[in-house]
């Protein structure tokens, strides 16, 4: 499956983020990936964002658990993901940090960076 993942950098460090992505690659989640860094505004606040694209044979459960760990390790409330399956069906979700107790929003593709 092909994934696109949006990771905010306002409360996060670019180098640490790349290190965690590389650790996941070395852990066998995926082989190749591509990163773009964009400067966006969310709720009126500037937030540089990494747009990570990758292909993986890992199942959705494994990838969801990886992104939950990233939320904790990267100090993120949530990370937006979008996946495209082998039939080109596209699905999006917001993956929340496991201990987050606030109101959870639904994925909205108009805010998603591709």
C-alpha cells in the first residue's frame, strides 16, 4: 500500500523526525520513502509540516501502531495519514496519541497535504 503521512513540526524537531522515520525503515516497515517539508498555516498558526510518502507491505494495523508511537515520540496530538490500496481506493484517518483525552476530529481531505 502507498501511504502519505503529514507530520507537524511546530512542537517537533525535523532531525528527530527523520531519525524516527529511518528507525522504522531499518525496522522493516518500509524500504524507500520521500520527504517534503512545507510551510503551512493551521488555525491561523504557522506550522512547518513534513509530507512523508512511502510504499509498504506492512498491514494497516502495524502501520497504525507505528504512527501512534510516532505521535508519542514526536510530541504530536495526532498525525494524518492517507493510504491508497492496490485497487487505487483511498482512505484517510487521523491517528491520535494513545493518551490523548480531548475531542478527536475526523479526517478531512481538504486539510491534508499530498
